[in-house]
């Protein structure tokens, strides 16, 4: 099994779309003509939609539980560029290095307090 996509139900649809496009560099792409508002967000490098955003007011949510964060793997060669771009955003953010592994992490908080984790290989 492998992850196909991640769906988020939100009443801040456009803010969440802008957050993912700015932080993870996703872009809005084709989406079936559902009877409810939403966006499918794709990696700019191609491939399937990896984040589906759904308007929270469009259908009953039921008991969906809580999500802590979503993580993405980044290209270590672009760490400085991405880090600078993220730093310029008006979002709560935290940087960490995983002890013993050297993995560089950037945590960015968006709408609803949702956190995106960006992981980059250790610096050379």
C-alpha cells in the first residue's frame, strides 16, 4: 500500500489552498465536477493530486477525528531557497534538526492550526 492523497475538510477553503500552494509549492489542478466546492492540489513536478480540499459546509463531516500534521520530503539542494521563502510568510514556524540523523525540518502552521512539516536531508 502507498498513500494516494490526503483530504482536508475546511471552512477556510481559499486560505487553506493558498497555504498549501505557498508552503508546499502545490498547484491547483483538474478536479471532477463534484456538487460541492473544493480543490485538488498537485505537485508542480507532476503526478496525481496529493491534497484534496473540501468545503466543510458542503456535506456532513461526521466524526472525522483530529490530524496533527502532514509531512512532505523536500530536495536538499533547495533547502536555502525554500527556507527563505517560508521565512517571509506570516505563519508560525519552527525549525529543528533530528538528533543523530541530521534531518532538517521546518514546521509551518496554517489555517485552523494545521501544521505542515517539510523534511530535508542533512546538509553536506
